[in-house]
C-alpha cells in the first residue's frame, strides 16, 4: 500500500506546551490557552510555561495564564504541583 503524502503539512516541532512561548506571540498565547481543555492546565508543562513567562518578567501574561489555571485548580493544588516540579528537578 502506497500512502499519498501530498496533503501532509510539516509539523510545528516545538516539542511541548512549555516551549510554546518561544514561537507564539504573548497575545496569541493567552487566546490559545483560553481554548484548551481544563486537563491541560493541570499538566507540569503548563506550570513550566507559566514559570517561563515569570522568568522573563512578563507578569501580565503570567497573571492571565495563572488566572485561567485557577478557574479549574485550587491554590493548594497549584502549589503542590509546582512544588512537585521543584523536588523532581533536584
């Protein structure tokens, strides 16, 4: 069986939500995050994304992403998930 690949487009290739800040404008990122399913907001990749914006001092974006996350996750749960990242990186 031969596959017709003429309609295949190249993949984006940023390898994870936590790296999207490198390729997507801040305003577009905020709009995109509004469209994702709530489970995405519970992933380590999303927390790393927020931390990446924080390290760049892009606090307006941090506020919006964190606010979206908090609509679906309690403060305690968000803190636990962040601390798990910290202890896993040691």
